[in-house]
C-alpha cells in the first residue's frame, strides 16, 4: 500500500457523479479507531489512488440520533478545498455502514507527535499556528466555524503539513450559535457559559493550541472539570518558566486568550504577527 503523491479519484465532468462501493477499494491496515467507527488505509483499484476509508455503523448513528450532524459533516467537508483541510472525496453506504473516502494523512495525529516530543520548537509551533490560521480564514470565509479544533483533530500529511480533520461539530452559519459543544480545555468562555458564539471561538482555540504546542499542556488544565471552567472564565493564564519561549509568543497567546471575543486578534492579524513572521516556515504554509 504505497504510492505518493496520489491523484484524486477521477470524476468525469459530463456524467453523473460516480457511485462508489466497497468493490472499488482494496482495504489495507487499520489507521485508527474513532468514537463511531474505524479508519482503514485503502486503495481505489482502478486509479491505485491511496485514501483513508472511514467506516461508520448506521446503528450507532441512529442510536445517538446523529444523522443530521453526520450529513452536515459530509456536506461541509466535501465543499472545502484548502491544503490544510483534510479532503473528503466522497461517500457511499451499504445496508449497515457508511463509508467516507478521505484524503490519507500519512503522518498521523499531531497529538501523537506532541506527546512524543513533549512540546514543539517555536518554529514548528509557529508554522502549525500559521497553517491553522490560513485554513480557518478560508473556513470562516465560507461561513464554517469548526468549533472542535484540538490536537486529536489535527493530522499530518507525508510532508508534515497540518490538515484539519473531523468536521463533526462544525457548523455552517452566518448567525451566532447557541449550542454547547466541543472539548472543555479548548472551549472559549462564551461556549463554557453556553452563550451565543461566533467565529471568534476558533481564534480562542488557536491561543490554547499555541500554548499547548509550546508548553506541552493546555493553559487551563485542572484536576476537575469545574476547576477548568473557573480558570477559563477568569482567563487564569500564566506561563511556565520552562521551556523558555520568546516574548513574541507569549504576547500572541495573550492577544488570543481574551475574554471579550470581539477583542481577540483576528486571523489576518495573526498572519502578520511578529512571532509568526519571525518563526513560521513560509515554505510549508499554504495560502489558498
Ligand atoms: P476518527 O474516527 O476520525 O476520530 O479517526 C480515528 C483515528 O483514525 C484518528 O485519530 C487517526 O489516528 C486515524 N485517521 C482518521 N482519519 C485519517 C486519515 N484521513 N488519514 C490517516 N489517519 C486517519
């Protein structure tokens, strides 16, 4: 199961969209297990194109009444085309399973890299944050708020380029949202309080991730959920003395972890921030 870089499965423009089925794929090693299914390495037989096939059992989706959410994930992710957003090429289903044909991220989870090394260097962290800012700017332009950006949802391709995956919680909206969702440590104060929220929740998460990339743990981590809630609400932010990081980095984090969502640094300003300019590797950041 080798062969890179792959070409997307061909889709004739004049004929109706191809109906994929299991008969079109050879299945390889398991890549991982998620909440609702498993992901396998796979190869489209005709084109030899390597993909990741995500298998989800319909029974599970029905049990948790997630049909609408799943459809939203599929629609959003198929419509997005950005080098830092994992492609969803298509999907198909049989009597009891749904299959997602996904871009294969050879480098696996960013989270695993972070745990392996403890923390990233400033240039690695800045490159990831700049890639995320570019991808989020693109998503926001399309009225998509991800809302569940966390290291587990960030994958790396064969060149170490960051890919945002898992649009399970994302929402396409022009108005402020009111539903409580996401993972505690990465939640913005307005989400913790279950208040209306908008695009600025993703900017807050960039601040959390930047901190975690540099120091190895999210800033408001605590023994209990209620302590984390309290720390988020107070924006109880402090920087460890080790590893030593530049003041530009701590300044950027402090400009993103701002309680008033309208005062958080915009994605455009992140891209021009002295820390990004100084440390991010421009050759691995893709604009559109
Ligand atoms: P998920 O169900 O999306 O949470 O995926 C479960 C795990 O499978 C992830 O944590 C990754 O380790 C792996 N995985 C998911 N999608 C891909 C992909 N496109 N390429 C490589 N590995 C993946």
